[in-house]
């Protein structure tokens, strides 16, 4: 399949910024991918599909291991240091080892119910979640205390159906996918939640649900529920005009 390039330049940025750029490099089938994160230890993707288990797969889609938790389902997943943090989509989280052994009991996020669709870990250790009912971008301490929250419907443009979230450790930028019920697109924000850019994903797939970044190679992975696929991209974030290329981040430790 020939590579397809998508470039969008955000208006009203000062100084002018380089474009958010996505170039498709491949795709493979996967049933109901809902949440993703890249694991440099295994050079693979952790994938949750809203069932009782999460799966670690190679970047080519081969299964490496399968884990469970004490929660009824796993809707969101993120690598947190040398372990994982899982979300059930109803405001409960649990930390487990990469073998699936619990590191503590499930615990709730402050404010109770939260339709948590995606979770990521910021550079300062805080947990960043996206929720679509109500529509929120939230920051929590590692033990679940709320420190910051943005109503994503008050953004310009609004983000109505946020699903997956990934944080690029090279820039701190947050990438969030908005599903079919929203704009079927990829949003880019800075570390404080300020809008930087948006790219339509309609050319590449239907109903994006998860997103992950491999910073060491500049790769981006987007999970589409429609078509049951994961699509891989070469990815360049929005940067100030004249910025030097980003240095590579952490990459596969097993090679």
C-alpha cells in the first residue's frame, strides 16, 4: 500500500509552527482494539479491548503474553515505569506487574464515577485521563487525587468523544483520538492542555479508539474499531518554526 501523507497546520499559533504530519507505514487486523501503549522493554504494544484481559503484542501483531486484573474489565492501559496501570472505564484503576500480578487493590479516582476511555503517565508522574461522559481531560496524582481538569467541550475546536491518549516524552505533547461520534480525528495538545493541532483520520480508518507512540523511531499507532485494525504511521509533532529535529527517545531494550 503506498504511503499516504496528511499534513495540517494549525491556525492562530504564534510563532508559526511546523505541521503535524502522519505518513502511513502499515496496518494489521486486530479485533476490538480499545486502548494502547508502547512498551520499550518488549518492543511491543499493550492492548486492551474492554474484556477481562489485556494482551502484549509485537509491532507486527503477534501475541507475546496475556494478563488479567481484579477488575471486571480492562478498558484503558498504560505503562508506568516497570509495571502497568489499568482502568475499568468506571473510575477504578489498578496497578499490576507485566505478568499480571496485582501490586495493590483497585482504587478509585477522586470524584467517583468517570467514564475513563484512556490513560497516560506524564513526566511528573501524574496520571492523565480522557473521559467522554462527561467530556473531560483530567490530571491525577498517582494515588488518584484530582489536580487539574479541562472541559473538552469548551475547547476550540471542541473534543466531544475522546478515547485514547498518548504522551510524547520528547515534547510532553498529548495526542488524543476523537472517535466516530466526534470528529474521527487526532488532536495534539501541549503538556498543559493547550490545543496545538488536529488531523482528520478519515483517510486512514473509521472510529479511532486508541493511540500509542514509539518515540525512539517516531512511530505512531492508532487503533480503529471500525475495520478492526491498528494502523502505523511515521509521525512528526507540531514544533516551532526552525526547531531542530527531535532526538530519539527510549526504544526497544530487548535488542
